[in-house]
C-alpha cells in the first residue's frame, strides 16, 4: 500500500530501527515510544485491522511479540512486565491503519513514568536500543 508508513518500512522506502525480521513479520522500535524498548510487530502483508488479518499471520505476530517480551525481560531493559496491545479501529486509538502489535516494557512502580511516557512519547537513542535488542534476540535463538 503506497501511503502506508509501515508498508514503506517493510519495502525499505522508510527507515526503521529493526529488532527482528522474518518472512512473515518485522519488528521495529516505535519512533515515539512510551518506554525504552517499545517495539511494534507488524505483518509484512498489509492488513488494515483485525478483520482482514490472516489468523495464521496474526499468530506469527503474537508469537514474535512473546519472543520480544522475553528479550525485554532478559536484556538490560530488565522489564518486570510487558503490555501487549493491538488497537483496532479509530475508536480504539489506531492511528496507523496497518495491523500492528505494541510490545511495551513495564517496570514495577512505573505508573507515573508510564503515564508521562504516554503524553511525551520521546524516542531517545533508538539505534543503541535496537542494537541491544537485536543482540539479545540472537542470544536467545
């Protein structure tokens, strides 16, 4: 899809800080993360939402989200928990209409900083975070 920002990333027309990639999905850091390590898992084939997401690809998206969640816990991010979220439709706050799963690391007692992150959404050093997560993904494999 020509005007889809995630399709542009998948096709190499836009840059990303990729954490993981295979034939079905790509995972990259959110450019406006809620917390450090906030990753998006995106199916390579465009689907605008749950209604047109192939269930087999949806399972690959979720399995990749689980794997990234484990890495967010075991890496230097040292997450105590992880939020997995898929916003489906404008009323559910979906802003990019290409199915994607948010994998957001959480830390015990982070309610105030998490709320601040929702409001400020600042990238920080995405390149070093992506490199660290890629190393952790390779070590886990």
